[in-house]
């Protein structure tokens, strides 16, 4: 299992703590330290939709000029922006053996653990 995110993100910290307490082995990919893989983002956008993995609720999006925000109209423009500004990617994204996840929802993750989908 691989967890993508930013080390200092509170949501990522909660997700990592959840996995560690559940005894789930994973590797962590920090966008700030390890970079952003455009092909991986494209795959996540295909699976979940670019609107899901682009975090429009965060401060990074809100700090962008409206002109820049208006240029994000499709997957290609969203992925280009996410590559330039990794803080705008919804976190965490989990690439599991059985299933992938976007965001941290402890109830959903607990259910996924019980079903063997989170491993």
C-alpha cells in the first residue's frame, strides 16, 4: 500500500496514525519531498475524476488568483496545476492492493479494513 500526501497535513497525519494503529504496512510518498508524478495523477483522475482529487476547499486554492482558478476546466488543466502546486491535491490518496481511496474517513476506512480492502 502507498499513501500519497504531505507530511505536515493534519488529515494525512490522522490517516497515517489510523493505519499504524491498525497495523497496516504502507509506504508514504510526500509530494513536497518526493515530487508529483503526472502519470499517477492522471490515473487517479481517471479513476476518481479530476474534480475529486483537486482540493478546492483548501487555502492553496483560495489563495489562487481567480484568473488561475478559471483556467481549470478539465483533467489536463487540473493535473497541470496540481503538478505545479502539490498542496492543491486532495489528501491523502491511498493506492491499495484491493482498492484505492481519496481523503480520510475513519468510518469508511474501518469498514474497508474489515472487508480487507484497506491493505
